[in-house]
């Protein structure tokens, strides 16, 4: 007797509805269950991470995020990406006034000083090493992002108009060529809200707040956009160190730029476009010549660049709403000491100086605000302003011979002579 052959055993075909042995469930349903569980877990984990980033708010851009002591009060890491954050905050806060400029404005201008005035609310949109061309890009973007914008205050800093400074910071780095649009702001916002860097920076922010240490770079950026020095650097500075170092600092600076210190046409063209675009959109623009330490003035004179200073002033006098905060007074000429009130270093005036500037800007005067803290610059008064500036510089030179003599010795030893015009 021959037994019938056993049928060949085959594995269930996916999707056939066959049951997996011992489960009582078709294999397709088991697979779908695993997939649903995986997707649910992934979604919940993603929501948890996104929620953690939003709660910590490491860059200060998440709307409605609470500030919790020893958890997220300080945000020391946003300074690394401040250029990306500024447009997001302008869009979120809709300020009426925005300040634009370099690290000098960034460190010294506290917009809260304008609270209660027609300029409020104000925001400090300055970024370090900013050029006139980049300021123009920011203005164009902020007009698009902020329908409430009525005033922009733009720094005028001499080196932004002269020689290699313009090339080094705008053309070679490509910063000023980057278009600033709604789309770029949204892209940056998404990246800063859900990216892996945001997660890691959230962890680091919590760690810093739990066990505070030294702030990176000595401070952090306030929610209204300006730099806040912390610890020992928040108060008066010991200027004796940078006072001695000014000789080499300024000498090296002049050596770098002396070969092309002519005024460039590009920044002036950017000013023209700023004015036209602001007028088109009903925004009033103010230009402010920021304080220059007298050390700068002397080195311009010594290296033969004083005619360029005069030409710069004369050309700016043709523009509307130009105000100089660079006139000689006790704040500007503060002597070097261990207790400097008005200067952080030879290139950066302090927030105390900035507070006085803002008070003068809204019309306040008093013993702590010299009468020439803010001087309008016009075609009618430019020559008298220049004459006062040169006369006061000569007085300062007579009172600061140790620096003058040290600079001249170092200049002679380096072989740098007087500038003989554009090359």
C-alpha cells in the first residue's frame, strides 16, 4: 500500500490573509500593527523633542515660551546665529523703530530707553561687522516683515565707506549679496525651531542655567536685540591695557587700509537706495555718525587721511536727517583710567554713552548730556562742525603727548609714512 504524498509546506504569501502560526492573526495585520506602532512612537518622540526645544527656547524666538529661573532664563548660544534671529524677532515683535549698524550699536544702544516716546517700541537690529550694503538688505527685509515699522536709525561709521573695509566685509564674504526675503526668514525659523542644532543647543542652554558659568564671549544678547555684558565686564572698564595697546592697534589698522583709503561710491549708492525705499513705504530714516575715540582722529591726521574725514562729512551733509554723535565732549575724550565709564575699548563706546545718545535723540538735555552730544549735520553747518572737530582734536593732541610720541615712534619704525592718495 502506498501512502499519499504530503502536500509541500509553503510560507504564507504576504497580503494573502494567511495566518501566522500561533498568532491567530493574518500576517498583513501584524505587519500593519508594527508599522502603526513605529509611526506613533516616532511621532510622539518628535513631538516631545519639538516641545522640549520650544519650552527651552534656546534662541528666544518661540512665541509664548515661559522664562523659568535656572532652566532657560539665559540664552548664551543665540549670539552665534544672531544674524538669522534678528529678522525673526522683527517679524514677531513688529517694532516701530529699528536700529541698524555694527558691533558699536549692538553693544551700546538699549532700545528700552525710547519707551514712552513716539519711537516705541524699538528694537536693536545691529550685527557685528555690518556694512552699509548689508544694512540696506536688512531695511528692505524689515519693511516687508514689519507693517508697523515707521523709523529706522542707521549707523554711519567711517571705515564702512573707505577702502578695503568695504571689500573685506561685503564682497569677499558675500554677506551683502545674500537676498533677504520672507522665504529666507521662514527657512531660518524652521531650522532654528526643529533642527538637530536647536535640540543640542537646548540641552546646552539648560545645562548652563542649572550650573551657570562664564558666559561665552562675556555676555549674551538681550531679547530686544542688544549685547549684554555680564559679570566683571558689565561695569566700568580698566582702560589702561587697551590704552597702551592703542599704538599697535591703530598702527596695524592703518597699515592694512592705508593703500586704499579713498571713499568708495558703493556705500553712498546704498544710502541713496535706502532713502528711496523708505520714502516709498512711509518709513523715516535717520543716519547717525557714531562716536570715534580721539585715538582714531589722531591716527587719521598723522597718516595723512584727515582730508578724507573732511570729504566724508561734506558728502554726508547732503543727506537728510544726519546727526553726529562724534563731537568732542567729556564723554568722547574720557581720559584713560582704571574706571572707564564711556568706552569699552578704543573702538566701542559703552552703553552709558549710548544711553546719553538716546536721551539726546529724543530731546533731553542736562548736566549728564553735553550740549553737543547730538549735532545735526547739514550743508549749512558742515564747515563749522569740521572746524570745531579739528580745533578740539588739536587740543586733545596737546593733552595726550605720550600717546602721540609713542605712535610716531612706532610709525617711523614700521616705515609707514603719510598716505599719498589712492593707488
